[in-house]
């Protein structure tokens, strides 16, 4: 479903890009790395992730599926630290802790009193 939406929307965006580019589009400056980056963004981060998201929505309860996107920034900050050498500040970690605690209040099962 999402893949079709992306393919259909590619047509008007391509037309708009060709129309708005004043000197016409030149692909001479593209390198293999640039093309691989675009393909990754289209195939992995858009199509695959949207397919995975729809599967999660079908498989897990609504509580988990609706709150799980909140954990995306946590993964992004730690990925940036590992892959890019970024140094988050104290307020970044504070926000990550608050998001994690908020998720834990909903996802972690409650203890039953005897």
C-alpha cells in the first residue's frame, strides 16, 4: 500500500522538480555514493520501514504500537553517538530519560497486589 503511494507521488514531484529547476536537471555530477543514498532513502527508510510499521500495528496491541515511535529519537541519539561521534548534551540525555520513563509507564506490566 505505502509503496504504491510513494510510486504515485513520485510522478508529480518529478514533474515539479523538472519545471522548477531553471537550467534543467543535470545528472553529470552524480556519483555512485549519491545514487546509493537516494536508493537507500527510497527503498529502506521509506518503503521497508512503512511496511514494517504497518506489520507492527497489526501484530501488537494499540498501546504499544502507538507509543513505540516515541523511542525513535532515543535510537537516533545513540546511533549518532556511535556512527557519527556526536556528543549529546545533558538536556539531550534528560529528554531521552523522560521519553524512556514515559514509555515504561505504559509498556511495563503492572504488579498485582495480593
